[in-house]
C-alpha cells in the first residue's frame, strides 16, 4: 500500500535480561560496549548492551542528550565500530565483514534519516534523491524515474528542480524522506527526525514512518528525546548513561 506524507493514523529490566523479541530478528546486539577517550579519560558511550529487534518493528529509543542514543544508532548502522561485542543485521555480523561488504550493506539495506536532513545544498531535490541511486550504479534514466516517483509520493512532485535553500524546512524533511527510501531499505534508522519540525509537520513525518512499518514491513529504529514522538512507535526503549532498558 502506498503511503503519502499527509496520511493520518498510525516491568523495567537491564537490557542483558530482556527476552528476544518474537519473530525473525532484523537486529541483534550482543554485549556491545563503546568507550571513548576524552583527554586520556575513558568515557563510556554504551555499557554492555544486548537486545534484539524483530523484522517489521517500529522501536523508539528515548533519553536525554548525551545518554548514548546516537552512539547506539550509528553502531547499529555499521558506522561506528564498538569497542567490544557484536552487532548482527539479518544474522550477518556487521563488523566482521570486509569494508566493501559493510558499505554494500549500508547502501542496500539501511536508510538513514537525520535531524539536520544532510541534503546537498547545490543539488536539486531530484538530484538529492538520485544520489544514493547513482552510488548504486543504477542507470540515469531509472534514477530519474525513481526520484520522481518518490518525490511525488511525499507531495513534492512540483519541486523537483528546487534546491534545499528554495524549500521550507518541512519540504526539506520530505526530500530527506524520499532520499532515505531511494534504495528501498529494509531497515530505517532515524536520528531525532522531528527535532527541527513544527508540530504538524512532525506529525506528518511520523505518520509516514508508521505507514512504512505497517504497510511495507520496514523495520524502524528512531532515537528521540520527545515522548510524543516515541508514542508513535510500537516499542519503547530507554537509554540512560549508556545503559538500555525496556520502558
């Protein structure tokens, strides 16, 4: 079922004690630690985190700034190697893969959505959506067809040639949503996706994500400090000082 951006609708324990989720696991995190060095002093970003997320789940991770939410997200997304422990996506040990295979996994299976959108300022909306398709070496004509389809789906079919500076904040977010979907990822990782949006635009963006989960079976992990946003997810995890608990 197609989802448009304007559509509507959609006991605490330490994480090492949490049961595996029912269904086939899309994500499996096992005893993951991440330790940074700050002026030669170790700082723990993730502290022995273990959990699983089933295919088709919409999971929100909440917590204050600096609690480890983003560290968790980029570690799951094959962008930050943990100090210890393992991360599996579709039963593949992510950080045991050769670099080329890890990059291919990110490109083909994972869609990223960021608070700051990360649009390329000198490219049009169409070209921004085409960028991941170009990296996937899709023929140019098919890139344009896919980009046009996705931008139409989020209500920007008449803004193909607009650059980010010519779009409102809400429209830029919709371009980011379309770009995230370019390679039809099975896993979507969203970092504070409503942080810069007004309430109605945030509601629309969350409805879009919820539709992708419900209607297309996408697995979504969203980190947020907003409890209102987190309530749109089907499952809630809490991050505090690098520890993850089921909320």
